[in-house]
C-alpha cells in the first residue's frame, strides 16, 4: 500500500511535518518542462520554499499527454509537487516589477530559457538581478551552455542524446541508435543543477557572495558517458552498441527464459563460479575461455550462445530467487505494474498518496533520499496554474489587485490564464 501523506491543498498552508534541511531557502523557479523543475522539486522536497512562476499559458508539460486526469497532466505533476504556483507575464512591465520584488528576497533563481531571453526581458543576472540581490545564486540551464558556437540552439533531451554521444552507445548491436526510454539527460541535469546550487549556497553562506551557475544538457551528457568516454579518451576505443550487454563486464545481458526475460550482471569471477553452479554447469567456470573476466570479454559471443541455450529451458523467476540467495546479480525484467507492486517499494515508502484539489487522491513516486534527522516531506500538491499568485504577492508586501490578480483565488483577472499554447 502507498504511504499516505497530507498536503493542505485547499489553502496553501504547509502540513505540520518537521521542516526539511533546506527550510528557509527561498527559490524563484522560472524553469519549465523537466530539467529545471526536477531540480527545484528536489529542493522543495527537502524543505525549500519554491515559487514556480509560469506564463499565462502555463508550463508546456501541462499540455503533454495522455494521460490527463481531471484535466491535470500526469507529466506536469511528476516534477512539480511541493511548489506554490504563480502566473506572471513578462511582456508586462508590472509583472517584471513583481519578479524583481520576489528576487530581492530570494536565495536562488533557476531558469532554463534560451540564452539571452532573460536579458531581452530586462531581467538579466549581470545587469539587473545581481544588482537587486548580490547574494543571489542564479542558475541557468541551457541546451549547450552560455558560450560556444552551439549556445543559441534550443536543448531537448532526444537532440542532446543524439549530438552528445549518448544515443550512439544505446541500441542493439546491429540495430539503430536509441534514446533512453525516459529523458535521462534532463533528469541528470536537474540533479547536477541542485547539487551545484547547494554548493553555491554554501559559498554564499561563508562569504555573502552570490554567483551564476551555468550548466547544460550537453555537458551533462558528456559527463554521463563515464567509462565509455574514458575508453575513447585513454585508449582510443569506440565500443559498438551492445544492446543490454556491457563492454567491460561479461556476462551482462538479458536472456529469455520460460517465464520471460531476466537480466544478468555478473561482476567478478567468484560470482561467475556461483552463477555457473546455479545453472548446473560448474565446469563452465573452469573453461579457459571464461575463467576470468578479460577472457569472458574476449569470448563474449561463445559464452552468450551457451547461456542463451541454458536459459531457454529455465524458470526465470525461480532462478532469480536462487540467484538472490547465492549473491549472484540476476533480476526479472519487470513492467511498471510489477515494479510498483514490488515489496521493496512499500518497504522504502517509494509510493506516496495525497489529495489534489481537482484530481482527488493522487499517487506519486516517493522521495529517493532518506535523511534520518531532516527527512523530505510532502507539503503541497502540484499547483494549479496560478493557484498561489495572490498569496505570494501578498507575502511579498504587494497588493494583488494592483497587479490584476483576484485576491481570493490567485487567478489573474482579467487575463488569458487559460489561453492555449500556440503551435510550434
């Protein structure tokens, strides 16, 4: 069963859970889609006060689906919990004034507009925002970074996976290059952003000095190449695509069984010996072609053929249980319904349930980090568009009605809050 947590979504008052380690950190979140929102959600989960500012048409992901539930996009909700939602239109002088007012008391601004966009609006870091708040940590997430020949280009995860080497190493050996099934570069860039922002805050707390944090999907993808990049840079080796196999560790691959595919990842020679014993063929571990990992890498084709034949007549789920008991890394390939029914999900509180003002009961993936003194907590459901505009302006000492915001609901009145996004 999912863990049941509460968030007061009718108002925006936080729940009574203990403050997280980032309590007191104020974040103005100008980011959209995935990388930036993932970074700010991580900070919000740990207690930061994150104000998500959207244009009148809203974050693009509000229109990405299916599925939608009661008009709410599942995509949008996955990275926007624990935030308060504000609508500002930076084409309006008054709304740019509101942003500057919010930045004056903020610790962090995170944005992922194309290079030059904030400057075009008269909201650039160097000439405006840093002057307003010298201690501000200002994080820019772009496709390729703020400098270099590709700096003006837009950044989308599949494009970056293609141009930064990630797609070339994914796919079957003789098949086409493939992207990963989730926007992994966006997610990893979000993690890098949160990490870098916290480092900059530590520096600010020591010195009083804010700074710009400049990171990109492109550079994150290069860093994520890890051993693949090192193989090329140190040895000039460009590994071919190997599907689910590994260029340096054999056997690592999926094998079909009577009960579906299993993933094998045998990391050392002792594990390989136990693995062969489980297969009923201990002599395989003594074969000179397979006795060490370098030998197995050199003879991966021959070993793969033997293992495919062995696994074809095996109950994969039963074998997995035997492997678990023997300390051999083997796992069934689970669909998402099986994943969220896995007992480890419940044991680690990785499925949470809470109330949303339009969806009703909502389930989400839980918090991946466990802090025993200052744990992450659910305080707000993902916000409706502009849900907290009036509240946030009032807290900032501004009169919401003076900026065209209805004080009771937080919705802009009048204004195109629900205007459709123009096609592109």
